[in-house]
C-alpha cells in the first residue's frame, strides 16, 4: 500500500505538556500578583483611565539568557525610578517570524545551530520569564505559535501580534482567548484597517483547535479579548507616528468601539530600521503628548546592552556579548536616558491628559 500521509515529515517527537513544564519551572513567589497588577494598570492605560504611559522595552529577540538577565537587572532598577508615571515592561521575545528562512528564535532553536531542540527552548524561555518576573519586572512577548501560550501565558503582562501575522485568522482566534492585553501592529504595507479588523475579530468569541494544559488536542472556546489595542509600527514606505496619523487612527478606533489607547513602536518602519532614530520618534511622541494628544498611551523601544546588531556566525564563539542577532537595538545608556527624559516630561505635565 502506498502511503498518503506524512510524506514530507522526517520525524515526529512528542513534547512535554504545559502543566508538566510549569512544575519544572514554577512561577516564583509573588509573580502572579505582579502579573495581575501589571495587567490591570496596562488595561487602564489602553482604555485611557491612567495618566501614565507604558514603555515596552528590551531586545528585539533574546538569544543569550545571561545577557538578557544582565539587561533585566538594569531595567528592573530603572523601572522603580520611573514607576509613578511609566509602567516598564520588558520585551522577552522568544519567537521570530521570518520572511523566508532564518533563525526563528530561542524556543525554536535554543542552541543557535539548527538543531531545533524545541523542548529545551520552551524550558529556557520559561526559566528566563520566571527569573525576570522574580525581579519584579513584568514582561512582554510576541505571540507567534498558537500552542506556546499554554506554556508561558501565566507570566505574560503584554502580548504582541506582529505586522506579518495581523492578517492571520489563526492569530486573531488565539488572541480572543488570551488573558492579557494584546497590541496588534499595522502590516508592513501600512494599512490601519488590517489591524482594526484584527482587533474587531479578536474581541469576539471563537472556537478553534489547540492543546489543553495536559498536552492533548482540544477544541478551545473563547469569550473574546476586550483589551486589544493598536500598535503603529511604520511601514515599508516610512513612519506613521505623526500627529495626523495618530488622530486618524484614534478616530478609527472610536468609530469601531475599540480602545483608543495607541502604542507607538519607535523601531521598525518608524525608525527606518536605524536604531539611532528611535530617540527621534520618541521625542515626537512626547511633543504630541505635551500638546494635548490623549490617544498615545505608550511606546516600544528595541534596546539591548550594546548598540546595533550582528549576524549569527557559524562559529558561535565569535558572537559579541550583549549585541542583538536580529534587529538593531539602542544601547543601555541611551535606553536609560530616553526613559528618564520621558519620566521628566510626564512629571512636568503631571501625566498625560485623559
């Protein structure tokens, strides 16, 4: 008999169940209180009930847990200095969407060598998330795989849907069941209506296939996520953080009965993929807020210990410590300067107008 299935499958490997991984890497003491409180403040921000801002800051992707922990220690200390006006949430991105091929992130390939030890990657990711929340620092991540949230979602304060996946029905369904606020980016072509449609879809109930906490295939019925919000990330054609676009986006949110709190990504298209321009984007955002713009509730910065990025070398001993292997990042010193400047601006104003 000729086979008609698994023709292009090289190997099937069973994987640890979500509830079992959580026993191996349990949440640290106080983590759930931190996550719940951070989510509540973030929800108030995106619904414009809080006069502060959210700053989603950190590496484009985490490839070196040791460097990520050094960065987290720095950011945790800084977050305490600005907490009265800024909710600082660290980017802990373990999944990377690729246009064609390339390194897909720490979960997919934790050893950076194409061996794709995904069980190991999930364990490392959860351990890093436990350690960072244990410092009192809330975390953010891009939700790319519809299965991974079962392993990690209990520790996440903010989730992101990227420009490449905002049109995906699978991701819209997944977001409808997530327990945390999710920012949805406009696509690389720049159309805001795609992200708005994604938000409208994710706000509704869905039924889809996924996995249960004990690792079995399951039908997942959701109630809808009322805390989705728009992330302006620029486009292939240029930036979209200008006041005209912000006002148009805010009106679009209001017309669709969606939260009008907008987060602006200072990287990607809004910096023309040049890390040194992230500060200019943030300065424009602060100017808009100073002039009375109410819709902007936060911003994103791609930031690491050192500036720029590097290619993933064949010889991993040649990797430079603290430098991104995906998008360009600003360095720690610049990050600290920008967050302190934002805090000082908000302090002078008494917070955003709401």
